[in-house]
């Protein structure tokens, strides 16, 4: 559909919590158009993930996935996934610190501590239940993108020395 502008650090809309996607929006052309815009915008900027609030749509929708990406040359492939109204909980207590970038904080990477493994619950764009465990880089992306849905930005998660 379209490559949309990505809101940048300092835009107050990035600090707001997003609304849940209503059941009557699932499976609609309107939601499909938003997902297409997220996909196109993420691809145009070599992102590994993107949340709807980053393109000024305050809904709980994220997309992520990676095949090969110059921003993450060592990242394993992750199939494209769209999450509607996602929630996650840590599995166990293991955490890992890793360097993260963000399309809303261009040109910067920061060390962030994340759960190493998370249980993910969400809906697919047509309303099917997604219920699975993810780990490693995929778990990091899920947590990062879900932070956007709650108005949390990368600098808010910066690990202090």
C-alpha cells in the first residue's frame, strides 16, 4: 500500500498507550491496509519490527520478521508475524542484555535487558488465536514492539552502567 512516515523520539504520540483492536475490525480491508502499510514501511527502513503507533495509528498492532537485514546481519531468520492485541509474559527468570535499535530513534543503538524467553498471546489479523513461546532475538523483538503499544521507548529501557 504505502510507506508511511515513522514518528521520531520526542513526538508525544509515541509515549501514549494504544487502544485494543475491536473485534469488528478483525478481517476487514481497513485492518489489512494498515498491515500492508506497516509491512511496506518496515521493509523500506530495513526494520525487524514495527508497531502501529510508530506510524501514528494508536492501535495494538505489530508486525515483525526478518530474512536478511543489513541492520541485523547476524540475526537468524524469523517468519513474518502480525500480532493483534498482543500480550507477553516471561518464561523463567533468565534475561539477556543486547544492543537494540529503533526506527523511531534512528542512528542509535542502546543496551537493553530483556527476558530471554516469553510466552506470547495475541490474535491474527483474521481473529485466530496465537499462543506460543518465543526466545532469543524473536523474544527481544516481541518485547520491543509491545513496548511501543504501551508508550515505552527504547531510551526508557536503557541499561545503566
